[in-house]
C-alpha cells in the first residue's frame, strides 16, 4: 500500500514549491512520482492544433517525487506522516499525530 494515491490532498515539503498544497491528479507508482495540481509548473512550447488553436507557450504540471510530498491532515491542519492499521482485515491509512483516518 502506497502512502499517497489519486485524489489525496498533499503538502510539498522540499523543492522550489515547498509549502504549496494541492490535489494529486495522477500517480506513477513504478517510478515513485505523482502529478500535483498547481505544483511543479513548467512552460512548454506547443504547435497549433485543435486543442491549442493559437499555439505558443502553455503551463503544465510535471511529476514530482513522492518523497517530497506529505499527506495533508485536515484535523491537524498540516502535513503528517502516514501509518497503516488493520480494521476488519482491511488496511487503513491513519495520521501519526492525531490518529485521523484517511478515507
């Protein structure tokens, strides 16, 4: 079980976007990376197409390593480490600080 997954709210703890919060749009578990909304934005040149009729420069999110992300606990109000506990033969992620369950 991974510590983060699609749809989670996370906080960036290292890098140029340190302190930013966002939602995970896509995970890549094979390479331990994730795309977070509004984080690690880069400008990319694109040709004219149906999707981009004017072409030019657009901003897109690039993947960020999951070691630079922490799950955001709404109860604590900040990023926390994640623990795993068993409940009725099912793994559940919990906040290490307050014990809040995620989903």
